[in-house]
C-alpha cells in the first residue's frame, strides 16, 4: 500500500512538472500535492520549511496514532479471547461493542424483553420481532470469567476508539495543511501579493511552530 501511494505521488509530481500551465497554477498545484513544494520553487524558503515541517509532523502523528490504535484493537481481542477461552477475532463490531457492557451474552439477551416493551409498548408482535432480531446467537456468545476481565477489555477498546478519533483529526489536519499551502502559494505567486513577507519557522529547541505574514 505504501509503495502504491509513493508511486502515485511520484507520477502526479511528474505530471504537474511536465504540464504546460501558468507559473501560478503550477506552483499552486505543487503545493497542493506536497505542502511547501511550490513555495520552495519560488525561493520562499521560510514558508516551504514551515509547511514541510508541519507535513512531516502530521504524517508521523497520524501513523503513530493508527499503529497504536490497531495495537489496542488487537490487544482487546486477545484479552477477550483469553478470558472467554475462545477466539473472538471474527466477531462483528456490533457484538464486540456489546461485550463492553455485558458480562455475558445471556445477560444481554435477558435485557431485550424490557427494551422491546419500551420501544413498542402496545405491539407484542413488534416486541417479538425486536427480540428476535437483536438476540445474540450461540455462535457469537460470550461469558467473561469476571467483571475485572470485562472492564479490562472495555478499557482497551475505549482507548482504541479514542486513538482512532485522534487519527481522524490528524488526517483532517493533513488535508488542511495541503489546502492552506496551496492557498498561500497561489497568493504569493501573484505579483500583487509579492510585497507581503511570509514568516514561518519550526524550532526544535523550543518545540515551537509559527506561521504569519508581514506587510
């Protein structure tokens, strides 16, 4: 997968470089593809370094979050499989989610009649349909040895979801970095905005990162 992504980036980069387009569009396209690339070609080194640095940091953060979340997902499955003495890796997500709150599938199934009555208080047929559709079959059953085992599993699962959520935020930040880089390059490539000085930097000692403009 990584090789495919890298190859796609290289092909796109070659295509952008070879196209007969205006300098402004070319520089903007380069920065959209790789933040800072278009600015670097315009000798805007401060801006290029700022976007290069932010891209590297965001890619590293995203990769780390995804790897850690996947480790937590597998760890939760291993914990559950050990406690249940059965492999649950093939269980669907909706069942794995229910396992976080119920000690056993019998406990969950036992809770369905009251839920059905709440959902359809005056319709016994729909109550029965609800119970039948929601019941956990024996093939997907579970019964934790103790509440501590269930809590341990639930904690790791919650951590997995939290890391996935942060990874999604990081991907969004990556997309914004590309868009902002392209927008800045577009304006800096225009003669009207060339009098504006771009200020950007990344400090390793202070772990600081700043972007700004000076008129």
